C-alpha cells in the first residue's frame, strides 16, 4: 500500500474484493488472495507435475515377465502408479476446495482471463479423474492367477490393447499434458492480476526446474514403455508383436 498526496493507493485491481461479509457470523472478514495463490502454485506447479513425472519416468525397467501382481496400493512394485493416482486425487480435492472459496469470495464467476483459464484447468482436471476410471481391465500372460499356457486367462484391455484401452491412453495422456499447460497459464494470469513478485519469481524458477528435469530424464532414457513394464518385453505379447519393427 503506497500513499500519494495523503491518499491510500491499492496495489491490486479494484475489481478484486479484499473483504467478504459472512452472514452466518454477521461480520466482514478480510480475503487473503495470497493464500489462494500459494495453494494453486503448490498444487499445479508442485504436486501435479510431480505425480506426472513419477508416472512417466519412475516406472521400473521392463523385465522378461513384467510386473506379475495386479495393481495395488500395497504392492511396492506399483508405487509409481499409486503416487500418480492418489496424489492427483489429493491435488484435485485441494483445487476444488480452493476454487470454491475463490468463487464464493469473488461473489461468483468474474469472467476474467484468470477465471476462464482457472475454470478450464479445473474442468480438465476433473475430466482426467473421470477418464482414469475408464482404463479397463489389465490381463497378462504372466500375471499372478493366469496360466501361461491358456490364452483364455490372459485377456484384458491393457494386455490385448483393445480399442477401449487405446482410446483411454490417447485421451488421458494427451489431455493430461494439456491440463498442465492450462494450469501454468492460469497460475501466470493470476499473478498478473494479483501481483506477488516473490511468488512470480518462484513460479518462473519452478517451471525452468521441471523443464531441466524432464530433459535429463529423457536424455537418460527413463521414459520406459508402460506396456513392456507391465507385461514383459517379449514378442509373445500382442502389443509388442504389433510394434515388432519399432
């Protein structure tokens, strides 16, 4: 807050409310938008990229028979998937809470660039949660419970790479990266609307840090193929056979 000719001048746009009336308490309270900004930064530039990075770059190397036990929170070999899944559930819960509070404190949808980008990001995030429930069954020739000599026990959407599974992977992966782009844009537009110089510098450095990390992961060849990690690298598996010359 500066003072010019004895008058207070607000550093932030006048359309951003700085207080809100609570009818249930019959009192007016201050709105701390910096808390909202920090929460969204932690979620969208910290937790969400971390969960995506772990899923993409921290899968175990492909083996002859893949991961034999089915996906479970209690099986250590699936830790990368558990972090990705439950970490993103936690992220979306925090985002919905933060969005609801911001919507209420603003008196509704403001229609600003930040509000539009934020709404798109939240909608895309919810879409990711919904699409994750459509990945289908796993299957596998060598998984626990299957008979390696009986093809009828191998069937599964992932193992057979069915159209349902291909659609899930195309939508979930592509829209996931697009959601991150929207999130970075929403965070940036929010900081343009409500100036926080220190956090702005941290946001820029965080984005650069993730960029460097992803380049190094890819340089080291850590983006292992999910199908080969799950089922094995042999050509006896149908999707490996389809990609025999890749």
